[in-house]
C-alpha cells in the first residue's frame, strides 16, 4: 500500500471575527495536489485554538480539479452523484481545542 503525507500549510492563524453571520470566505489551502495515483485521500485538521461562536461554521472541502497544462483555468469537479464536494469537514462551536478532526474521499482523479 502506497501512502504519502503532504503538509498543506504551516500552523496558521485565521481571523474570521469580522465576518457576519451569513457571510462566507473561501481560502484555497493547497491547489493542484496530484492525487491521480491514489484511491483514497484523507484530510486531517489540527485545531490549536478556536473562537467559533454559535451560528458560525468553518467548512473544509475536498474537490477534484483538472489542471491542464494548456489552459490556465481550473476546472472543479464535484461528486457526480450529488453535486456536492467529494468530502466535507465542518468545525463549529462544539469543536474545542486541542482536537484532531478528519475526513476522507475516494475516487478522485478517476475521471
């Protein structure tokens, strides 16, 4: 069995206190990771500190992207059966630090 660990970011602090209750912010942590030769992908998030209050939600998504050399645009493919991301991981006020939360996806890069 072949496996590989990729650190997406160093320990990073994000401040979402200026976002209103229905506002969203998209941050791409690591674009263009080639997972074509893997069947399963796992995402593990270490929570060192949170200030998530009731009604706030932080969502991490695993999406499949086709990154052709000829075209600078990124084509995002969602789960063909549902139209949703291949996997989601949500952090809310019930998740307290320190914690390790995870999710996984299968079938990425399969076409």
